[in-house]
C-alpha cells in the first residue's frame, strides 16, 4: 500500500468532542447515538465514542454494524436510515434498532425477527419538510405506529424521529422540534403509552441543545459530524459558540508528485472536464503549481479542502490528482514533500472509505 495519501487521527481531540457533546446533551436530557458512517465505521473511533458515553452506535451501512457485532460491541446498534425490503433479514441480524416508514418493510422485519428468535426496535420517521425519509400524513403516522404496537409482536415501537438538513436544507428550528413533539403526543395517545425515544435529528440540531432552546421531551440525537470534524456548524452554517470543540481530528496528508510553473489559464480549445463539467478559469499569469496524489475519487470536492501550508490554495484537480497553487508559499518545496489539509465532513466520508488511504493514530 502507498504511504500517501493518509489520514491522521488525533484521538485526544476526538475524545474531547465526543465527551463534550455527550455531556451537554445529557445535561438537557438528550441521549446521543454516536454515528460512525463518516469515518467508514472505524473501530478506534467507535471505541472512543463508547468510552465517551454515547447511548448507541449508529451507521447507515450494515457492514459497519456487522463489524461492531463481530468485535463484541455491547451498546445497541442503530441503522440510521430506512432499510430496503431486501435488507430486512440483515437489518435484524446486525442492528438492534432501525428507522422506518413503510408498512411492507416492517412486516418483513417482524418476519426476520421470528426467524432469528429476536426482537427489534423501530423508530418511525416523521416528515417535517426536508423531504428525505418520513411519513408526511399525521394520521398515517399514527396508524403505522399503532400497527407496529398491536400487530407486529416481534417489533418494539421505541419512538418517532425526524431528519432535517440532509436533502431539503431545512433548518431544525424550535418550531420544528415542537411539531415533532406534538406528533409524539398524538402517537402516545393512540398507542396508550409513553414513547421511549423522540429523536430530533443530527448534528445540525445540536445548537438547540447548546443554546437551551431544545424543547423538553426531544430526548435523542444522532450525531457524527460534530465529533468527527466539527467544522460544518462553523464553516457551512456560520454558527458561533462552539469553542469547547476541537478541530482537525482528522488531517489529510498528501505527497507532491510534480512541482512546476505553468500558465493559470488552459491553453487550447475548451470543452468539458473529466466529470462532464464546464468550468470557468481565471487568467492570473504564470503560477507555481504543485500536483498532489489525491483526487476527487478520494476526497470528493477538492476546492473546499483547506491546506495548512501558509500561502497555498487549491486550484482544482481530477479523479486522482489535486492542483495546489504554491506561488506565495515562502518555504522551499520539493517533489516528495507532503502537504496537510483540514477536512470537512464530506471529505472524510470519501477518504475514509478508500482502501488505499491509511488511517494513522497519533
């Protein structure tokens, strides 16, 4: 395996973020499912989250959960997406709780439980406007919960939940959380008991906890980014007040494979790039450019990577190579030198799933 690119994990910083997140949620009566999908289910990250006091571990990938089962994880494991009908048997085998919206899938989960001599907990997802997964109609939501409660003996209705900001960019506001609570009260009235979990979403709902605005009764969040990179709230959503969080839990290190001065504007007739995009280029004259051995296939959107090398900035790149402008870098660079980058959550999601990108713990 190549030495670079590599991911460097700062375990102490990760432990700080996990502990601080759990602590602040616990003070407000909110339990945390530690989501490990963003680091490809890394077992070291999972152990740190467990040691920090998360109530469950969660992922959208069943193979992450199967690996946790293999190593003997004692915490409940949550599939944080709706399972496909063909995944019912594996969902029951590898997870203890899953998010659901469809009658037919619930029937198959119940059947799989019977075959495996197990019970399985479900959270029925309510659609509050982000338009990803969730039951939109209030009566349909209550009917589905009642169906689980009364007709599917191998399933346990643990609660209801929602998701926001992943597709429709809807912000998890106080009003949205109150809407979720109102739906929970309706469900409880129909089934005749209290729900165990009212899951208010993911990292983007965490600011409501920190500001003391999370309505009492929303008692569960599914959090990954806030622990793994902790930059999205600050960099993407422009939110302040998270000084207790560490940054750069994961650092990307890549190697310079070419270092040359070149024109900044492509020479010749222009068409589309390798991804079918028509790109715009700015002519800034001759620039010194470093080519690094990491590309879009590794990290997704290269332009939002943040080089730690003062004076450098990302120009762009292709599937397997990144172009870094180093004209204004004061230190001398050579082919074979390495450059470190700060990551957003999306970068980590890509990088951690690559078999040829090593993770090194410091």
